[in-house]
C-alpha cells in the first residue's frame, strides 16, 4: 500500500539513485576523453523547480551535464502532488471520482558525442491516486548498432526482470518495441529495452523492489556499454549519421511521447520536460 | 465555382509560381555568397511522389535546394484527390455526407545560413469537397529581428490584402499570430505574417486572384529581404542563436502544425511533409 512512509521511501530511493548515477557519469568524465572533442570534463549542474507558484504542488530538481563524453545528459527527479484537471482525471486510473494525485519519479536521457556510444533513456516512477502503481522503462538508441552491446543491455534487463517475474521481460520488451515506434517512418526509435506501467501486484514491497532493481540494472549496465565503446574514433560521416538519428529522436519526443505531450500541454516545467531533446540534430 | 477548368487553372498557377520562385532563389545563389560558407552555389533538385501505389490519388513534386545562401529550402507542389477516411471527413467542411476531396497547393520553407536573414514559410492551397475554398499564409521567423525588414514584409502583405478586402490584413495577421504560437513557451514562432483559411466569397475568380496575389507578394518581398541582409557577417554566437531558434521551429512543426500532424498520422509523403524541418537545430 502507498502509505506516507512508503511515499517517503520511494522519494528517497529516487534521490539516492540520482546521486549514484550522477556520480558514476562524472567518473566517466574524469577517466576518459575523446581526441575528437575539445570540451573540458563535465560536471552536473543542478536546478530546482516548483510546480506551482504557491509552493503547494511539489516540484523537482534537474541535473544537467555537458561534458567531453556526454554531449548532454539530464537526470531529473520530481515529486508532485495536487489535483488533476477534470479532463485529465478521466484518463488516469483511480481518478474517476477523485482527482487527487501524488507522483514521484526519476528520468534520464543521455546524448553522447560519439556515434559509437548509444544514447540512452531511463525512467521509473510511482503514482498514487485512489489506486497506486509503479511504471517506467529504459531503452537505447544506437546510431551504429552493435550486437555485443545491445545483447549486454537486453541480457541485463532480462536477468533483472526474471528475479521478479519470469513473464516480465518478454512482456515489457514487447511494450517497449510498440511504444518507441515512429509510425510515420515505420521504424523503431532504437534497439529497444523495456517499458512497463500500472504495476501493482498487491505486494507493494515487491513492486518497489522490482523498480529499484531496474534502476540498479541501468546504473550498472549503461556505464559499461559506454566504456566498452569509448576508445573508438569516428569520421565526419559517422557523426553526421548520429545527428540525423537525433532528428528522429526529436521527432519521437515531440510527436508521440506521452510524457512530453502531457507535460507541455498542461504547463509543466519546460526545461525539465525538454531536457530529453538532443543538443544538436539534423534533418536532410 | 470549382469546375474542372478552375481546378486546372489553380494547379497551373501553383506550377508557374513554383517555377518562378525556384528561379528567383537560384538567381540569389548565383549572385551572392557569404565568406563564412564554403558551399557551392545551390541548384534545386526535383523529386516526384505519388499519394497511392495505384496512381489514383494524385501526388506532388518536391524541389529542394541546399546552397550557399539557402542552407535548405524546399518548394513543394501537390495535387491530391480521393476520399477522406470516415474519421477525418468529420473535421472537413463539406465532407459530412460525402468524403470526396480534391486539393492542390504549394508550400515553401526556407532556412538560411545567415542568422541575419530570416527563415520564411509560404503556402497557398485550394480545397474542393462538396464545398470549396482557398487557404494559405506566409510568415517569417527571424533570429535577429530588425524592424526595417519586418515592416517591409508586413507592409507588402497589408497592401496586397487591401486590394482585395480592407478587412483581410488585420484579420489574417491576427490569425497568423494565434496560429504560429508556441503555447508551452508562451512565445510566437517569429515575426508573424498572415494566415487564412476557408476563403469563399462566392466569387471564385476574386478568391483565386487574392491567392495568386499573395504568391506574387511573397515572390517579390522575400528575395528583397534576403538581399537587404546578405552582406552582414556573423559571429559563432549569432549562428548558435539561429540554431536554437530552429529548435523552436522544429518544436512548432512537430507539436502544433496541423499540416504536419495530419500528414504524418495519415501516411502522407514523409519527405514532403518534413521538408520544413530545419537542416540543423540545437537545444540547450
């Protein structure tokens, strides 16, 4: 059950995970550089925001780093609460009669300088209305897909899911493939991952553990994928390919992404919502 | 009335205007260059497309140029016909009982290398269902707004509108300001222009003349604005500002533009629809 104590536990976990991920990413900035990139090693810059002017409504904190390995990476955490609009309440489970909500989450998007290091997205969240559930997902968008690292990503997710439910990985992988799909181009956004929502098995601790494990899996796996590919040099043509891939990424976020659309159309924090946009993109 | 002969007249006009505009833009490529840009002078490349595989449904022709003054400019013409889907018919005047439609139009988007030369959009169209009407608009998106050229653009449009109806300019300028608005950022896309739709005064020839005159106005005015600003050099910082402005342009097209959203979600020609996307864009 989503007691106040549980809400606190969730929020604390997202903060802890944020700290660990930022630290790990800064370590990579300390330890490596590309010969192609003249930037200094990056450091996260933090910025708090409030949802409402009157402070009742919660808010969040953006952490953003522009570095020499990470071209742009954003790590957002937020805890917001209040009442949904009448219109929106209709779409949210448990809000049919009561528009009250509480939501806490962490969201990460990393765009890399190197065309050989995949972009990555990760987010997990806990939503409480008259119902409560966990949701989230993580997926990678390589410009130059290589089997070894795609397998590493999927195998780690598969193993993590299997600890909790043998059906999770297959189900959530399919959900991811269906969600991160550019219908107008009839192509997937990237090399997939997992996507899940409305997780409530009537065992709050177990669902929370699953959510935490997906976070730990990302913290372990994505840095490894980065380091596996960090020594590869690239050509102008390969970098060009990355910028075009990023154009597709921008298309997905603005045309299809539920979070982006919802956030922008309901007056969310622009900077936090659009943090996922690529630093540079190209269209032919 | 939209007789077959009138449809032919409209289609021929759009082809003629396309030819004149492409020629004028190529002239600019012949006559000028920026010291900052190493590209060769541009030439339009044309590409035809068909709406349906079986050839019944019409199609269009893309003209695209990447040059030394025009970083990317697309000039699309199309004439398409058939039946709208049930869902879409509900939204289109004159399609309540009969989904049959015919539509012809020209559409231009120009993104320039120089931050001192405004981007521009122009389109006009004629739609025939059981009703018929003209629509279109033109607007500019300067990175470095300067009064002189914004005034030139608006004054030309004002004069052209006034020939046809003294109420047009004020009404269509307002419509433009309302349409090209980024709600999530609470900012206009650029420096405005005009936007009009559902024009049918019961005088087909007059409405067609108005549509033609807006085309001629664009053909005369935009090249003049380009040439007024062509000798200005720019800094890296000013170019950066242009790329960020273009990010906003991409946001507008993907989040709000009716044509883009409709085209992409109903399986239109991707290349033609997304021709409006900036060649390069940036998000901070």
